[in-house]
């Protein structure tokens, strides 16, 4: 089993429902291939560095998962076929990247807890 991160950019004209449906489709694909999803993050609507498909913004979504290597080809075919996806990148993590991802996750959860305590 290898560890992977994938980030994909969805078309900015999608409604919230369409966006959730798109994310559900790709997480379901991962789960059907027996991948273990470790972390999911919605990064929101962001400005693109350069124009893609005549759009200068897009919805970013990040998924961290553990799976066999053969799933990547199937996942990329799904990305290519889906017109709601503008760009994607999937990266296999080495041991240093895995350690960094763990630290990042812990830092994000600590920041989230601090914000909850301040608002309470």
C-alpha cells in the first residue's frame, strides 16, 4: 500500500450540490478500490495562477489516501471524463512527506480546537 495525495480543481460555476456530488463520486471510486481515505479538505474558491478553460477561479479539494498503485490509472480516467474537473494532480508520498502530512494535520486540528475554544 502506498500513500497518495490528490488535489483537484472543480469548475467555479458548479452549485454546492453539484460540488458535493462530484467529491462524493471520487471518494466513492477510492473506496470501491479499497483505498483508506485519511484526510479530506475543502480549500474553497481560489483564484487560478493562469486561465483554465476561460475561467480564472476554481473550487479546490484535497484528499489524502492509502491504496494500491493500480487505482491511480482508474482515478485519472475518471478525472479526464468528468467535465466538472478542470485540473488534478496525484502525488505518491515518500516517508518524509508522510511525516510532514501528519504534522500538518495535527497543526490544523490544534488550530481548529483553539478557534472553537475562543468562540465558546
